[in-house]
């Protein structure tokens, strides 16, 4: 089933065709007008350079005018092999389609709302026959039954025309197009972006990403840029400021690059509860006993950090280099992606 983008937005067109999954582009005068295109011919020529196939309108009040417009656009520089001319269904529209088809020029007879219109389009040799599903459903019509009937009629009588499902409103319409067995579907970019989405896929992808991260990322790479490493002789007040700036809720107490203790916001609360008051100008070592915290090497993988957190049941681990020098602290939240 050919997938077309239905748009005139240059940003959407650029993003969509980088994916490599679109067969071509369909557009309309309405899209171009909304986009504020001032020179339609220039826009068509430039856009055609960047898409495999472009479907453009050939309008006129007679078969001669429609055929002349198609010839004019080809003479302007659009390639016969990659351009499809869209023609609204009518008596002069199918007449123009029949004439262009005999010249080997591709056509799309569109604005199809009835089986009879589709029959006329197929008989005229249209390359594409294009029922508008969303617009019909807006009117309370069973548009899917119409498309199903057009596909069945085409197959029963062996018409070469491709049935294109258009006026797509949501991703379920693409599913409908697949189920009905149409040859092509043209989809707005907003709906295209929804097609790969599924919450189970998102959950599975997130799990794979996290598992891969645990096996490949080292502890030192998740250290926060601001670390709180102070001397045990630092006044409690300054240690609290460093703790706040780091956002870790703790400071490492270190001497000559080696950890000798850890002072946490929990320790602070317990001290105040026990003493009632706390001299914030006193050195940390005067109010808090020194005890080397649980540590992990900065070169360890995150898997090891998960194991260490589970074993020690603490919220922060000291991170050291291979020589035992302090690198900082990691919080359990730092390794959860």
C-alpha cells in the first residue's frame, strides 16, 4: 500500500521525506492557500525536486482547460514520470482524464463520494481513484462501506486504477485502509506521527534503554556537576550551604582527598532533636562523629551501583577513583535515568 503525505507545509514535507517511507506527496490549492504560497508554479517546481512523486491539481471548466493546464505544468518543468494530475470528478473531468491517460500522463480523479463516481473514474483510465473518507463520515455516511465496495468492484472487473483512501482524520483510518485493501493512502503529518505509537512499545523501549544504560554507563558519568566535599573542620553553617548547593542532601567530609565521613540532612535533624539547639559556627567534627560512608568506584557500571544501593539500603554512595580519592556522591535518583 503506497503511503502519501498530504501537506503543503515545507517543514512537514522535509521531516516526512527524511524517513524514507513515503511514496509521494499529495497537495491541494486549499493547502497552498493556507500556507500563504504566493507563486504556486515556483512552489510546485521546487517541491517536486524533493519528493519521489507529486500529485497536483489540474483545474478547468472544460476538458480542454484541464488538459491544457496539465500540459502547461509539464512544460514548466514537472516530470511526466513523477507527476500525477488531480482532477475533480465530473463529466468534463473524466473526459480530460481519458485524454491524458491515452497520452500516458498519470491522473487522480478525486472528490469521490459515490460508487458511480468511482466507476466513471475507472472507466476514464484514472491512475488513482480517490474517495474522501473523513468528509463522508462527517456527514454520517458509511464511508468505509463505500471504499470496500469500490475495491471489490475494481477487483471484480479488473480495472487498473489504484484506489486511494483520503481525508484521513486519525490513525485508525490508516488501519481501515489496510483492512480494506486499498492501493494507497494519503495522510496528514499529524496522523503520520501517531502511527508508530503504542504505550506497550513505549514501555518496552524505555525498559530496553534503561537496561542498556545499566550495562554500559559508568558511575562517574552520572555524578552531578556540583559536589559537596568539605573538611571536617568546616563550620556547620558552611557545610549546610554546600549541601544545599549540591542538591544531594549530604556533604562528604574529606581530608587529603580521602573520605572520613558523611554529614546528611538527616544527621542535622537528629542533632537538633537531641540537643534542642545547634551551634552552626562549630566545626562539623565537633557535632558529628566521623564514619566512612559506603563507597563505590567511579569506574563501576550502574548495575553495580544498583546492587550496592540494594545491599546497603542507603540513599547516597561515596564515589572514589581507583586510588581511593573522593570524586563525590551519587544519590539513588541519579542512577534511575
